[in-house]
């Protein structure tokens, strides 16, 4: 294939740069707004630069007066539990569906695909009834259970597991290795990108969990960050936008850091689900 003309390449990079700048502008505005006081924001809502870049009052208020540290700890617990359960069970399910022959395995995979098509809000009422009957309302366990195993995680692991050569597993079986040995010592090291993909998707979903958390977490002791941010930014008479923007930065940072560290594996995992 011939190389594209340098002018075409320059125009393409120029368009991509413009698109990236446009996409980043809202995040820059939120970051700068986090250093503004409520009075400064209300006086000049469209202004970009704060008067004082060292003004950390909004961040200090969130953590000293608005229980933001507790909300963050709750979100970290929920996200950690969700990532662990999804990675463990989705990996096992993906391995079984791709590499083990058992009666009804195609039906099970069909049910996984069907579950991915059901709108999540359609499950709120039956899930809430179950949680009430289990006596788990207003606990972090109630927040975790509905997303302890996500169908998208099982799907990604199954598709990636399908690309693992069967010959490796058969050779291990001929050497006398059991299924658990094969799973932990041979299969898991080969599906690292898929595990990273499931971990990122699960973390994003649980970290940004708002509506379900709002329903089952009914006091501030069990609020997660999205719910806590909505509560913490409410003043006596109006929304305190400085606190809201500062809280948005706090919520964004763990997601950004995680993605920066795992982006290579995330891309490999997404690409690998289409192999074979």
C-alpha cells in the first residue's frame, strides 16, 4: 500500500487534535472551577481562570465538613468487592463456556447474551424486593450484590478464552493436571488483557453507581461517592457549585489513574474478544 500524502496526514492529525481539544475543554473547565469560591462562580459563570490557583477551600470543606472521606471509603469498598467478584466468577464462567463441554452450555451462553440486552432499570423493582426480603437495605452489601457478576464480564472472558489454544489445555490434561490446576496455572496467565478489561469496566460501573445506590443506601453512612457528591454540594438555599466541581475532580481521579495504568491491556482485551 502506498503511503498517504503528507498533506492528508497533516490534515488528519489536525482534525484529531481539534477533536481532542474540544473533548478536553469541559474537563479543564471543571478543574479550574474547583479552585473558585461560590461567589466567584456566581459573579462570572463563564470565566475560565480562577483568581487564586492555591484556593483549596472547596476540597478542604468536602473532606472536613461534608463526610466526603466516608463516601470515598464506601465507594472504594464497593468497587473493590465488585471487581474481585466479577474477575473471579466471570473468568471461571468464561473458561467453562469456552473450554468445557457440558449439557446446555450453548443455552447458558445464550442466557448471558440475553441478560446483556435487558435494560438495567427494568430490574430495579425485583432487585429491591429481594434486597428488602433479605434484610440488606441500607448496607454496602445491597449495593454490591446486583453487580457482583455482570453479563458483559462473562461475555468478554468467554470470547477471549475462545482464542486460547486448546492444544495447551489438552497437553496439560494428558500430563495429569486437573481442571483447577489448568485454570489457575495455564489459563489465567494467558488472559491477562481480558482480566484487565473486565476489571476496568467493572470498576467504572461500580464507581459511578448512582441510581441503585440512591435507592438502597438510605443514610449518609452508606452513601457512595456519586450520591454523596449530590448531597454534599447542596447548600442551605442553592447548589454550591465550587464543592460540586471539586467533588467531580475527586471522583474522576481514580478512574483516570486506573485507565492510564491499564489502557494497554484494556485495548488488547477489547481487540482479543473478536479473535477466532
